[in-house]
C-alpha cells in the first residue's frame, strides 16, 4: 500500500485544488488553507508533505501570486497536473433562477464567467475567499450576502447544494494547470528517486522545467537568453514578465521549457546563469498528459 501524503490546498474541501490533488495522488489527507500564503506556510512548517498550487488558467491567465511565492520560498516543483474547470451555478435546494439576487465566488472564478454574469446584470457579484467555501457558506451560513454561488460540482455534492446550471464559464475548454510542490531538501525530491510523481518513466514523457530570471537592462538581453534555449533545442512553452515587488521598473521573467534533460539542459542552464542577474529554478518534472 502506497504512502498517504498530506496535501495542502488553497480553499475548502471540494475546491478545484482538491480535485487536482485527487487527480494526481488518488488518495491523500487533505490540508485546507485559507490563502496561498497559508498553503506555503503549511508546507514549510511540516503540516503538509506537498502543496497543490495553481499557476495558470486557460481563460484567466497566470496566477501570479503563487508564482511569486514559488520564487520567494525554499520549495521545489516536482510534478504538474491539469484539471478541467467546470463552473456550476449552485443554490440552496429548491431555489429558482429568478429568485437569485447575488452570487458569490472567488474573484478568479468570477472572471472566468463574464459572459454569464453580464447576461444577468441584476445579479450582484460578491467576492469570496474560495469557490468551494462560497458553496459551503451558502448552505451552512444563513447570514452570507449571496443566495447563489459559483464553483465546482464536487463542492456542491459535498455540501448538499443544488446545481442549477452547469458550465457557466466563458469557454468549455477551461483548464487550470497545477504544480505539485514540496520543500527543498526533502529526501524524495531528487528526480527519479523514491517518489512516483518524480519518475518520468510512465509513458516516457519529456521533462519540463519552470524557472524565473531577471536580466540586465541592455539591448538584446532577452533575445540572447531565448536564443540559448533555442540553440539547445529546448521548447519554450510559456514566457511572462512581471514587475518585481519593491523594485520599480525591474521585471522578472517566468518561463517553462520542454526537453529539460541531459547535456542540452545543463548547457542551457549554465548559459542562462552567466547571462541573468538572478536565476531561480522552480522545478523540473515529467510533463503531464495534455488536457
């Protein structure tokens, strides 16, 4: 029987991070956290063995708060997984659509449902800390400001809410990508040693790497860095720039590449280290099957 890990998620039981953790691990002990900061704290203080962290959504884009936390803390990403995000409009059993006055959910979830919400302009949008939490509170807290909630069907099932409308997100191909994260120095984090999520043998999938870099302000700096990846035939799958907190007009680039293995990855990493003023390797892990 395999090891049962304690996995930290941001949100209540039934949230999309919970669904992602179940999809990746199968069985687990859930550690629920109110915020992303709390999620990383639970991992670092030993309350959790892993954290399942959202990094980007197909409709809303990057979850930059988590990416900054990945750089700021001594953690390492060891796997990735994708979850189909179906947003459901949920209500207390027996409530009709025309009776709704306000809908609550996490702000990212509300952003993914703009078309539905704009088609019902009389509905007040109320920001909650979590999708699953908005459904739980709808059922168990009569004082909440909303009488409808947007979130996962899993949460509706767990808390006894009625799904009034499925698929209120803007596009049906709505996915969120998650990284599975552990503490740096964990004895199981060396690639291929003793942890099933670290072993690329299943399906022979390519290795991906996630990293963040800060480049000097000089002409062609980014072009040279990307050229180093291209010269080693590494496939750049994501590149984003973000301002660095506390350092006005300085930017950090977040990137993912495929094919991060062997001599070509080592050479690319050496070249990037020589070019970048800062280079942070977030993790290297087997590529998850495409959604």
